């Protein structure tokens, strides 16, 4: 999955209010403008972890 494809999945991004509801202490570090970038990076990081999990699962099924 290319970076452009990952970034275009905006429906998976969290809003500022959703982020603060999950982690209230982030309200001191984030504002509504920076929340988008944070959410995008969080989504990309989560996606990388999921891809690695799938790769590891596939490798274990091959053995």
C-alpha cells in the first residue's frame, strides 16, 4: 500500500474531539490544526504494525 493511498483514507482519521476523548492529556500538546497531522501519523503507524503482523502471520503459515 503506497503512502498516497494510506493518506487518502481520511475516513479512518480521528478528529480533535475524538483524540481528546480517548487521551485527555493530549489536549495540552495538540490543537485542532495539529490533531489532523497527529491522527494521520497514528493511522500510518497503526497500518504499518498491521502490515507487519500480516507478514509475520503469513510467514508462520508457510512454515
